[in-house]
């Protein structure tokens, strides 16, 4: 084959290489376990559906989520408004769809910060050992000594109510669990022969961390993060409900429940719809997380040698 | 543990300084509904010790806190400690009732789930547990208010004091925890039912009911005790929201109200008390674990938790 064709086919070959890896993963032991797992299928389906709604939904809704129409306020479900209207005449279904985007974006952002922060601190503690290790783990103990939501509440309150501050508050609160798990797994892997020999070879520390320690802590982190996404959705909705998160007129699920509580008897759909949406989302993440835990066999993550020896 | 407690107190105290802007100015502006004069700000700073360096402020606050003096509320001009003591019983009452509700729901369900493993009983209870974990508790609270108070008229909508006031909040708070405990009872029972002494009991001709509830359950409950203790933090988290939903005067409502009006001494007091209570409970759980299961060496478990 001439250089010319090789150069041109490079992007395609990269895509097909990725596809090939995905296909091979699908047929591997773990991949098969994942495909056969009912919880992963159902949970993954729910999460994909929600993701789709969050990305595409806001373009398809016929109403403006903030547009008030006082002449049609507190209307029950009808053809024009399938989930009714709220106290300012806004379409509940539209607001629900827009809320999906906020809830998911917030959950993903807060969980991502937790993962990066926790993994970095955990790896740093495991690799450094000694005083650095002790100090970082004490810091984790201190974070875990606060009941999570109480701490998040106070941080969000001190910084001032906004979605951004909710992300900050929920990230500060959640990193320690990751740090502990990553550290424990990294310490276990560190003593295994292949890492020992890599060290004897004179492999730089950074390379050992990147090539040997990091890949071996991915599974528990993925499982924890998936379950965490559900928790974060709940916590963020709770903070917004209390008035410390998204501010009206933003269409956020927790805020919507807070706005509907005064019309509990007259318009019960106002709290029902966002409540079901939150529960549905969290169920999706929990199913997916539980399924991943089973499929990835995370309980035995630090003796993953069974494939190699 | 002492390092943790000092860290907890330091972070609790430092919250004030997270707020953008000058705390003295912010507080005075909210207190008198208008911008304060420079002299007022100066006077307030001197009065509250806010002009001292951070370390000095923290040291004097901690010194007082250890002696049970958490300062005076900016707005209510009452000592924080007496406010806490006034609100604490309502929260404790709610927490205990919620634990009771969760155990009453979770133990029979978890046992039934394990005994009838992989039957419809097991599957139903697992689905219910999953839903219980995934529901926002403030939403559940409003649904209960809607059905039990507004439609059926069985219970009062909000407030505290009587048993009727306690039922709905306890159910709301207990359900989420019940879901977690059910799963744990199930796992723990499954493990114990496989043990040889259970087979021995069966082969001796002990009735199945007795095998399950006496021989198996007693041992299966050991890890459950731990989790119930560790769920204390979960209860404190949940209590904040549940108290707001039912407008119960408790530490949660006190905390949320104080956060909004920036009544820092109260915020610091509530956070410090809940965090210390949380840390102490976790230590007690460790001790209870040792007492319940003589096979465990004191401190043996602590290694994995604190290493």
C-alpha cells in the first residue's frame, strides 16, 4: 500500500480501531457480563432516555419554560398542557424537560469534580506514603465527619444561592469516599509483582501511576460515580427545594416542588410531576450502578490478577 | 479522633469567612434593613471580636465552645446553647421515631426477602427498596401530607408536640433509611442462613420459624446495628429537609432559617453539634460492634476504617 493511501485512511482506521476495541470489549468476560445484566440494561436505558431528553428536549417543547400566562394558571392536565400549568401559568411539562438538563448537568459536573479531586488525592496519598498520606487521609476523615447535606447546605448558604455554588458545595462534600477507595486499591496494586518489577526497571513514578495504578482503580471509581450521580441529583434537588440552589424562575425540579407546595390541595400535579422525574432519574442511576458493581465484580477489584496468571 | 474533632471545629468556624464581603457589614445591613454607617460597622466588629486575627477569634470561640458557650445569636439575642437545647429534643424525637419506623419496616421485609430468595416476595421487596432509596424525601413528605392530612384528614399538616405530629415526619424520614436497611438485612441473612450452625439447628428438628428468627436473625443483626448507627448522618441530613417540609421546630429548621438570615453563631453551633454527634456516634458504633460480637478484637475494625 502506498504512503498516499495510508495517510488518507488514517482517520478512518482510527475510528475502526476504536470500534474494534468496543466490539472486542463487548465479547470479553466483563463485556458479556454487562450485556447480560438486566439492571444495566434497564438503568442504562433510563439514563440514555433522560440524556436524550436533556439534550434534545428543550428544542422540541412548544412553550417557553419561563413564559407566564396568568389567565391559564393552575390548570389541570389537558391536551394543550399534558401535565397542567403552575401558579404563574407556565407549562409544567416544558419546565420538566428543561429541568432534566439542569439536573443532569449539575449531577455530572459535581460528580466529575468529586472523581478528579478524590482520585488525585487518593493516588497522591498512596504513592507518597508517610506524612503526606497521613495528612491527606486525616483531611478525608474530617470531611466524612460532617453529615454531607448539612455541610453542603452551609457552604451553599455562605457562598450564596446559585447552581454554580451547589456544584461547589456538593464537590467539597463528596471527594473523600473516592480518595479512600482509590488509595486502598492503589496500595494493594502497588505491592503486586508487575508494579514491583516496573519499579525495579526504573520506570518513572508518574508512568507507574498512569500505566499501572490508575487503570486498576478505574472500576470501583466508575461504580461509585454512577451511584453518586443519583445521590447528587437528590441532594441538588434538596438544596434547590430549600432555596439554596437554582433560583426561580429557573425550571429546576427541586425548585418546582418548592413552588408547588402552596398549591398542594388545588394542584397536586405541581409536586407530583417533578417528584416522579427525580425518582425516575435516581432509580436509573442506582440500577446502572448496582448492575456495574455486579458486572465489574468490584468487591474483588484488587485481586484482578485472575486474567493474567 | 481528636485530630478530626479539631479539624471539624476549625472548618465549622471558618464558614463565616467563606461569605463574600465583610460579615459585619452584611449582618448589620440585614439587621436594620439598610446600609449601616462606618461607625456602626466598627462598633459591631469590636463587639463581636471580628477585628481580631482569625487565629485569635477561632481560639476564643473554641475555648468558649468547649465550655458550652457557643455565643449569642445576632438576631434573637439569646445564647446559642439554650436555643440548641430548646430545639434539640424535637429533632431527637424525630430521629428515634424514624429509626423505629425503619427497623419495623426493614427487618421483617429483609428476612422475608432472604428466606424466600428469588421469589416474587424477594423481587417485590427489592423493587420497593430501590424506589424508597430513590425518592426525594421532601416529595414523599408532601405526598403523605396530601393524602393523609388534606384528603383523609387523619393527621395535622405541620407543627410538633403530639404523636399525631410525629407520625408523618417519622414515616417520611424512616422510609429512605428502611430501604437501605432492608437490603442489608437481606444480604446478612442470606450469609447467615448458609452457615453450618443453621443446618445443625435444622437437623436437630428445631422449627423453621425458630431457626430463622432466633438462630439466624440474631447473628444477622450484628452488621445491621453498625449500619443503623452509621445512618445517623443520613438521619441528620434527612431531618433538615423533613423538618422544613412539616415545619417542625428542630435543629434543621433552625439551621436553614439561620443560614438565610446569616445568623452565624447559630449556624456554627448547629453544624458543630451535629458533626460532633456524628463522630461520637461512629465511635459508639465501633464499641457496640465489639460488645455484640465477642469474636471481634477491640480496635481490630478501626484499622480498616482509619488506616
